[in-house]
């Protein structure tokens, strides 16, 4: 890029005014820039309800039909995680219901369970759960284990008490080691604490990528790029900055609003600097726009690049480290995650949320985010040549 490619004030104002007219003349821009981000924010703020999984539908297969089996059924119904919605006569019917997702698990009480338990024989309770959905399966497994543990000890307790042994003594003998759970950073085990904020920005980065590519690509697609470049007096930097600035301002407002909703309205624990958090959010938005511009400049055909940035946005969701630790990914995949701004922004926010880290702990991720705008600026001459050549206008 030569020295003449600097922002010219008068040309910049002309491009800015031209883009403002384009924005206000079509409802599409209002929908994608305001309505969709607000919908994503509302969706992620409410999707987890009270923050924990409750009333997951399960079934009971009671083939014993005794006082003990009915007591176990009542115990299952009292667990907040469960909602016993079906009772089955055999395991085949229960398994079919799980496969059809009518229920997500079931407890099987075999015949002669009470008799076997009281006579000291091997009495087995079996539970099955749908583990293709890992979050639901994990909740069901933990709930089954915790609720059935007292049932496993009850026959021994009854026998010991009948022999005159103190109940507390036999419990101490059977379970000499007691585990105390202390969840760090999220003691209430609230899903929204560690999922709502990063998931919103994962969705938001997809919108930013798509909107950035479309607003620049539409100039070529609808053959208005010559007028756009002429308004900028032939300066591609002025043309790009003037065109993207209104959307940058809107996206930044949406990002700051999202932080306020997550940490203010939803009261997600946050002890860091609000100014630093919002500053990193603005840097993330600019970097995401720069990534979209860089990808589009490589091959300025909007019909093709829209599909590519959709895939990039989806990969960013996977490689952000929200659902699976980046450090434990396959080395090639882990290295590829550095190409996505959302991965660095997630690392920044998690550092601030979980360890109250300041800029001294964030600067490496911030520097990497600053590289994306530089890459976009470096490839702008190629975009300018593509506009002048008109060779991408007829690509469908």
C-alpha cells in the first residue's frame, strides 16, 4: 500500500454519508444489525432458565412391585433433576422410549429385589441414560448416583440397627471417607455463569462476519463499487473505513449491552475492570470485521465467500474453547484456533472472570487480536484491483 492510501477527511465524510443512506433505505440492514443481535442476546440470556437442569423426563421399570420398590420410586420423584413421566412393565418398552427421546433415562428394579436385598443376596438396581447428549447424560448420571447411594446402604443399616449397632457407626464404617464438593467460581453450578456470555459472542461473531462480507460484497454484486470507490476519491482505505464504521459503532454498542445484561442484569459473577472488558470487546469486534474483510479480499465473490465465512464462524464456535479445552485439542487443530478472534476473546474473558486477571495477563491475546486489522489493511490493494477489474461481478 503506497503513502497516498491514507484517509481523506472530505472523502471519508462522503463515504460515511453514502453508507448511512444505504443503511436507512433498506429494512434488511435494520434487521441484521439490530434485531438479530438483540434476539441472540435475549436467547442466550433466557435459554438456561434458572441455571440448572431440572425436571428431565425419566421412566421407572418396576418389576418387583413391593414396598421397597415403591419407596425407591418416591425417592426418584423427589429428586429435582428428575421428572418421572412414564412407568413401564419391561425394559424393552423403556429402551424404545429412550431411543425416541420420549424420556432421557430410566431406572430398572428387577424381580425379587426386596427379597434379595433383605436376605443378603446380590440385589442390583440398573439405570440407563441417554449419553449422546453429554450435558443431559452427565446430569442424569450424577443424579442417579447420588440418589441411589442411600438405597445401596439401607439393607445393611437395617440389619446393623437390628443387631444393636448405632446407625452413625455403621455409616462411618461403610463410608469412612466423605467427599466435600466445592465448585470454584461457580458454586451454584449455574450453566449461565460459564455458557451464556461466551455463547452469545460466538453467535455474534458469526453475524459480524456475515454482515461485513455482505455490505462490502454487495457493492461488487450490484455493480456499485465504481461509485463507492469514486466517492472515496479512489482511496480504498477511506472507502473501507467509511463503509464499516457505522456497523462497527452498532456492533460495539451491542457488545457492551451484552456485557451489561450478562454481568449486570443476570448477575453473573464478575470482579474485573468494566472498562477493560468493554475495551477488549470493541477490539474483538474490530478484529472479527477485519477477518471477514480479509477473507473477502482474497476472492471478492460474495456468493461464495458468504458460505466460507459461515463455515469459519461455525469453526470459531468449536475452537473457541468454550465446550472443550483448547490445550487438549489435537496439536494441528489447537494451532488453527489462533486464526479465530473469538478464541482469543474467550480466553480474555475467562481470564478476567475466573482469575480476576488484569491487562498484564491479557496482553498476548490482545496483541494477536490487533494483528487481524493489519492483515486486512495489507490485502486491501488486492481488493481495489478486483473492484477496478470488474472480473468478479458476474460470479454467481
